C-alpha cells in the first residue's frame, strides 16, 4: 500500500515537472515569436509608410483646424473694429 502511494507520488511529481517544462517552452516560444513579429513590423516599409501617412494626416487636420480658428479670430476682430 505504501509503495503504491509512493509510486503515485513519483508519477505526480514527474507529471508536474513535465508540465512545468512544457509551460516554460510554450512561454519561451511565444516570447520569441513576439520579438520576431515586432522586429518584422518595425522594418516593414508598408507599416512605416502607414504610420507616416497617419502622422501627416494628423498634421494636416491640425493645420486645417488652426486655419479655421484664424478665420474666426479675423472675423471677430473685424466685427470689433
């Protein structure tokens, strides 16, 4: 009976060790894959051009907004004169 319990305990310990190693391997592979994806995206010309285009669009929107504000200020000044 005692030897049977010890055998079960050894099996459980072996299973836990195997599960831990598998978990560590999965985590390491996921981290490697994430680094590869980030590295690829960083040097992907379409990704960079998309970011650049979005930045230009943001700047253009800001310029358009400032032009509208300038026009409003000009109208307000003319009304006060």
